[in-house]
């Protein structure tokens, strides 16, 4: 199994605060990998480092064998490595359809891609994906008028519209009601199995992540505390002490 | 608007615009300036309304176009009309050049920082032009005399202003109908998200600013020749009048809509002319009061208010049209 994403000995500090220290992880192609850890343990910083939000201090980030730690955010996104945000981000002043229609993969710009109309197949795909996440009935509403949970679903659909190879999801189920969570897990799994999107997921909901992920990494204080299969992580004493708590 | 009423509406507007100099020959110059104002508001709205970048420096492109054209007219040795039209083309090209060059630096600024960064542009340009002898420095430039018969000049410039305004409107209408508008709206709503999705944000921002610069660079020469005298501070780089009016008119009419800037410019220009005629001495006070009233009662602008009241007419839906 080849690793699609390889992070090696990544180090990132903000002044005196060390956010990530010697973090190494791998996402094999086609897999669902989980990233857990207490609040402030550096999970989102790691995401930001991977997608080029800020420069890293040392270490390497390779995506499909290519070193990407010096590329900027849009360039990395165009390679097929996409992330969603913890605080959901959508284009609030535009309708759901418009949100989707501006999200297909952005290749090299041409006059046509700049000024052309939205191709019919893009609109069709947008409708199909909105159907997939259950927002079809709301497709003409302003995205900013949707509830928080629906905005998360829209953001997920926008990410799929971009046809990523690897999707980094930052707490996809936070703030979503239990019924919707089950639907979301099902959709994440289908995105992985049917569309072939590899996933790296930050998640605090243990039943969700234990259920979804095939392999887990646990961060604490910016360092990798443990890694392994969900069962092994669940019973790892260090993880229990640092994060899960005894019960 | 139903399918056949829309072209009728445009035709009626076109007929009115074409007939105007014959219907009201006494106010041809004021009507010419109405078209100039419409270009101001429309071009400001490309960044300010559609892209969320509030520029206080767009007047720079107006002045650059004006000076460039005047230089061509003075030094190229062409006849009056070729000189004017070549000058306009050069003015537009020069303004786009400025937009691209400045855009690389300034368009990296966000929010208030962009606004303040652009504020300096017009002021710096005025100081620079005021000190450069080759272009007349502080004493300004006189544009070439119009060669036609008495009275033909006003009509000619009226139609030229109208042509540039119509070209601006139609170009933006076409550009806004496609992907470009979605892209710049996405930048307005959340630029970080747009970047994270792989959008070519720098390219879109630069192109948007260049479109605004192009039409300002075309209308600048016309306005300069219409006024007949180019002063660096009061005509070409008039930050405190034209520069402020641009955004005022767009906000008044409703930013982020195609018609808002047109309506805002018309309301602003007509009331300004009326106040000037009937409330001389108090015209600026009356204008200030009007602006305050509109900001208080129509904070989204006239078209923005209309859009909230009749969202369906603007292509938005508020109910779940489940099919």
C-alpha cells in the first residue's frame, strides 16, 4: 500500500509555543485515517501545516511523492489535497448551487474558465452531490441562511465537487445532531469507498472515529503519543490518561 | 420581468438615451456627466460590491487615462478625432497596466488595510502629477480645441460618454452572467475558503481590478476633453470629490447588484444638480442629509432594499422549492 500523504518529523512553533514536534504520519491511498487528541494538542496546526497555511520550521510533507511544504494553499489544493474547516466555511452570500458551481477543480486558467458560463455538466454534478448530502431541496437558498449542520454538509459537498484525492476533515461532526451524524458517517464512508477519496479526519466523537477510521494517530502536547488500530488505541494506557479518561 | 418586457425595457432606455440631447439640449453637459458618474459607480462596484474590496483609489485610473490621452493628443501629431480615439485606447491600456502592476502588491492586503492602502494612491498620484513639468505640473493642461461648429461639441461628448457607459454596463452584465461573478463573490464571502478550494484568487482579483481600470481609463480622456482643462488635484485625481462619490453612489444604489450603481449614480447626480440649482449655498448640506437618510433607512442601498423586499425578482428563493 503506497502512502498518498507522508508527514515526516514535522516541527512547528509559534514563538516559544511548540505546536507540533517531530510529528510523522502516513495516509495510505484509499484509507480513512483518524487524528485524535485533547484540545490544544496541535491537530488543527498540523492540518494547517500540511495544506500550506503557514510555513513549517522543519520536516517534510509529501503528497503523492512530491514535496509540498513550500507550496502555497491554492497550489496544494489544485494538486488534489483539500481541507475543510473546523468553523464551517461556505460562501454565505451565494446560493447552495452557486457554492457548488464555483467549486469544481481549478485547473490552469483560460479565458474560457475565467469568463465562460457554468457548463451544464457542472450544474448537473452539483445537483447530484447536493442530492447526495441531502440538500437538494435547499439548493436555491442562500448558503448563509442554512443551519450550522446543513452548512457542514454543504462544505462537505463542495469538497467532493473539487474531486480531491485526499480530504482533510476538521471535526466533521462537531455541532451536528445525532441523527444527522449517522447520515454523515454513511456519506463519509461512501465518499471513501465509491468516489475513492482518502480521508484524514480530526474528530472528538470517539464512537464516530473508532467506527470510521482504520488507523488512528493520537497527538498530545504537539507530539505523537500513540498510533495504531482503533482497538489498540482504545486500550492504550497513555491515550486513556491523556485524552480518553478512565471509564 | 417577463421575457419580452426585458428587451423592451432596454430598447426604451436606449431610445431615451439617444434622444436626450435633442429633448434637453440645454443640459447636455450635465447629462454627459451622468454617464461619467454611472461609469464611476459601476467600475467601483466590481471590487467594492462584488468582490468585497473597498477601494478608495480607483480615481487613479481615471486620472491616468486622462493624462495619457492628453499626452497623445498633444504630441502624437494626429488629427483631432484620431488623436482622441488613439488617446482613449492608450489611456485604457495605461490604466490596465497600472492596475496589474499595483495589484500585485496592494491586492494582497485585505479588508481595512486594502481600503487604507488604496486611499494613498489617488493622493500620491495628484502630488506626483502636480510636480511633473512635462505634464503641466500644478498649472494643469488644456485639451485641444474641438474642431466642429459651435454647439456640436456638447452633443459629440454626450454620445461619447454614453458609448463608454453603455460599453461598461454591457461588459459587466456579460461578465457577471458567468463564472467570473461566482469567483469574485466567493472571494467576497470568504477569501480563505476560496484559496483552500484552489481558486486562482490573485488572478481573479487582478483581472477584476483591470476591468474597472480599463473603463475608468476610457472615460477619463472623455471627461478631460469635456471639461477642457486637466487639473491634477481637482479634475484628474480628485480623490475628495470623484474618488468619494464613486463608492457613495454604488452604496447608495445598492452594492453587489448590476443596476444598483446605475440607479445610485442617477439619484446622486440628479439630486446634486437640483440642489445646486435650487439650494445654492446649501447644496452640500442637503446632499449630506440625503446621504444620511439613505444610509439610515436603506442601509443596503436602493436595489439592496428592493432585493430584500422582492427576493424572487432578483433570482433568489427564500422558500424551499422542493421538486
